[in-house]
C-alpha cells in the first residue's frame, strides 16, 4: 500500500496555496485602492478586499503596505483589470477576471487554458449577457433560517434562498446594497461564511461524464493561474466531474 504525502510535502503545498491566495488578495487591494482611494471607509471595494484579506489571516501590515504601494506612498507594480470570455466544452459559458502587469502574457495563458481542455476563448460580450452581478452572503448549514430571513428582510436584501438538500442559505442583494446589508446582518449577530459581490448565471447548463470532467479541469486550471482573480461559469457539474 502506497504512502501518502509526507507532513513536510503537505505543509509546502499548503504554504504555496496560501501564498497564491495572498497574492490575489494583495492585487485586489491594490487595484481597489488605486481606483477609489486608500480609505476603506469611503471605498466599498477596498473595504471588501481588506475583509477578504483578514479572513485569510493576512496581517494588517501586509494590507497597509499594499494600499501604500497602490496610492503612491511606496513603489509598486501597477496592475490592470482585464476580463476574458469564452466557452468550455458542452457550451458552458465562462468569464475570467484578471489583474495583470503583462496583458500579452495573460491572454496567451488564458487562451492556452481554453484550448488545452477543449474550449474556445471568445470576444468581449460573447457570454457576459448570461450573467448578473449581485451581492451574496452565504450561510452554511446549521444557520437559523428564521433569524437569517428576518434580518435579511429588515436589512433590505432582494432575496433569501434556502437549499433544502443541506440547509445552507444565500442572502441576495443588489451590488450597491451589499455593504449595507452585510453590516446590518453583522449587527444582528449573523456573520456569513462567504460574503462577496459576484456574477451568477441566469441559467445553468448541466454537463456530465467526460465533458463535465473537462469543464472541471478547465475551471480549476484557470483559478490556479497567478493573473486570474475570479472565474465564473454557468456549469452545473455532477459528481462524476471529479471522478
């Protein structure tokens, strides 16, 4: 019987994963600060990025340094926001949001990923119309449904979705109401497990078998790229996607 990875190997893998997450969050903090100023009180996007960093156990010193680099107090790299759109196997729509200091490298890497797993990089607007931007506060199973629903309604949320299979709850908001609803839910003693402004597809496409596996591999490959911040798709992947 083969042995699993050593403790040192697992630790190195975990450190690499954490480093990649930190890199993505630091880039997001920098872009948000450069676009809207370094004061999180008046910059909701920066405030959201800082919250993400703190949730990932990023130190305040690291966060402050990223803000100072973005606002010119310290020398730093300037990153540009780029969105790519395309199709994965099975007609699955994919959106890839990137922050990069080298557009030529990034588009080549994204195009290679789509081609490697049987997809195609599309043109601007080719799939974006299938998605809506909204705020989502996700509560894991075990959350008090009545309490979450009541607080969400009082906070001005647009919708509350309860998933009967595991009892998880999503509170849906308009993007510009996200911070207000999040603060109100927090004041009611309800901290979401995941809270973000994201894109969600109007309709999902179910894929199965080999197609599902190819889609899953493409999405995972894209998410692991250094220049990629977020990946969105309308794929409804069955359990065999990860077989």
